[in-house]
C-alpha cells in the first residue's frame, strides 16, 4: 500500500507543474481574452441600446412633428373654410344688393310705364270725349235739319 501512496505522491508532484500551468493559462485567458472580449461585448451592447434609444427618440420626434403638421393642416383647413364662408356671404350680399337695385329699377320702370299708360289713357279719353262731342254735334246737326225740314 506504501507503493500506491508513493506512486500517487509522485503523480501529484508531477501534476503540480501542469496545475500551475493550467492556473497561469486560466489567468492569462481571463486577462488576455475574457476581459477584452467582455469589454467589447459591453461596448457593443451599449452602442446597440444607444442606437435603439436614439431610434425611439427619433420616432417620438417624428410623431410629434407629424401631430404638429396635422394640427397646422387642420387649422389651415379651418381658416380656408372660414374664408370661403366669408366670400360666399359677401357674394350673396352683392347678389342681393344687385337684385334690390334691379327690383327698384324694374319697379321704377313699371311706375313710369303705368304713369305713361294713365297719361295716354287720359289723352285717349279726352280725344274720345272731344270726338264724342263733335260726333254728337254732327249728329244733332244731321238730325235737326231733318227734323226742321220735316216739320215744315
């Protein structure tokens, strides 16, 4: 059994340089590979998250600008409708004024025509009365000589 312990001790003593080399390699790996690799991965993660955050901010700004433009467009449309309504009211007022002028002119012409008709009717009545009086006197003269001659 002593031999076995001796052989195990020799193996353990022979494994010490291998173990030390392994430990040195682990530390070298940590220092040379794992540390820089972790730092690069953290930097990449930070850049990726930063880019995502920048993208979120850009999207939020774009949405805010879109909302602002939509509001400006709504206000511009409202102004355009208001201006259009004012123009329509103005045009209607101008049309109504023109119609009133035309109605007044037509009424004036109708009154003038009526007055002219009344004047012509009065002149015609006077002409008829004068003609009637003349005809009456002619009829009397025509009848009287007959009546005067027939009584003789």
